[in-house]
C-alpha cells in the first residue's frame, strides 16, 4: 500500500494536519498502519525518533474522532497508553497536544466541525482532585504506568471507565517483558480483557526489543478457545535498522618518540577542539573522574582565553582514555564573556 493510499484512510482533517506537519509517513508508520487499521495486534520495532509512537496513536485518534462524528459515545477511555517510565508519560501527554490541537485547527480551516479528543495522565504523582475529576469526566486517551493501571482496575469506581477501551499501547515493552513488572502488566491486561465491552487492540512499541517473536507473544497473551489457551496473533513490524556510523582513528602526532612538545596532550587538545567546533554537541570519554575534570578544565581555559599553549604534563594524563565528559561549546568568545563553563565534566 502506498503512502497516499494509507493517508486516504484518515479523516480529511487528520490527513491534512499530518501532511502539513510531516509530509510523508515514516517507515514505522508506513509499515504499521496497514496492520493497525486492520484491527490486528501489532508489535513495532523502530529507532527512537522515527515516529513509532505517532504510528500507534494516530489511527486510534482518527478512529475515535470518526466514531464521535457518527454517534454519541458513552463516557470512557478509548485509548490506553501504558509505559513503565513516568517521565515518558508526561512527555507523551505534552506531545499529544500538538496533533490534537493541530487536527482541530485544520478542521476549522477546512470548514469542518470535529469533536475535541481529550487526554490525561494518571500516575502515583497525580493529585486526588485530578483523579476525582478523571472519574467524573474520563478522558478519551489515558496515559499511565503498569502499577497505576492495576490500582485503577482494582478500584470499583475507576475500573468503570475502562469498559470502553479499544486500543492499548504498551511503550518501552522491552524493559518490562522479562521481569516482575511485565508479569504484573500481563495480569492487568487480561483483567482489562474481561472488563472491556469489546476486544481491544494491543500495540507494542520499542527501539531495542529482541527477540521479536517472544515479545510479540508476551504482548498478545493468551485467550481461551474451546477450553484451551491459545496465543493471540500479533503482527510484527520490523522497521529497525543499523545506524550509520563514521568511525575513525586519529593519531595526534606522527612520531611518539619525537614529540614537538613536552607532552602529547597539546596535540590531542588541538584535535579535540577542531572536532568540538565542527559539531553542535560532543562527548569525550576518559578513564577516570580526575581525568574528566582536568580535561574539562583545560578545554574551558583554551576556549575562553584562546590559550592553546602547553596543556598539562604527560604524567598527569594516561594516553589511552575512556567514562564520560559531555561537551557543549560555542566558538564565538564574545558570547562567552560571562565566563560560563562550556565543557562540563560528568562521572557516574
């Protein structure tokens, strides 16, 4: 199926927002939407930043929007997003605002009336007032953690809003599929299956999951058919790929037996500074905490003063370095007149 044919399946306002924002579907979207739109349980492997989360969300948003246009839906959660990371949950909630607001804006420009799709976050940090408001007015999209999902399913009042669930998105599935949190989540998903008024669709996401077949089995779980437990079928979308790397080995001097200065380090700093100035962000790995702090201090001195004279004696630094030194630099010294340290040492 071509990208044009895929996008034609979306509501005009959803399609217009996506095309204006992204142009063409990314690989996980191009490969994932046929499976998701067909109602199949789907596991997507794709690199971070490739659009796999939007691949999971957008069809569900589109489906709920079209349902609301056709009928008055009862209150309840339609899309459930589960992630083991609280920080990621907050990011997802903020990132969802862009497509939800963008679709409304596009619809208005096109002279169309579409309902607003609402979203909310429920974690252990959610205030009691927000939890109560969520029960009175359930969001269309609920973002939560495995533990909070368990608590809500156990609550007599809270679990009522899950009867309407149609999509469950499990993000960072690699981090929970092989531990107790994963077992806990599996039980919650089966409890949800018993509670929901319809079979909901499971969508798993990760950038680092292996082996895909076992994780797909974990995502799908088992259903009871003719008094036997049978694995639910899960379509695997492998949109992963090896990242391109530019790997090179640089020798700071031509002959280590005949150094131009008392130490090899001035020559090393020359190479480091050239690389730093050629890139927005640099990471230098060294072999201990003391070395990280010394290299950071010397690079700051050179960058801010322009002094690229002898750095330090050879006895202070081992030649073969390798833990962590993040750099963030600006070549223009006028911008650094405050004396801000551009190179920062990190060891942990």
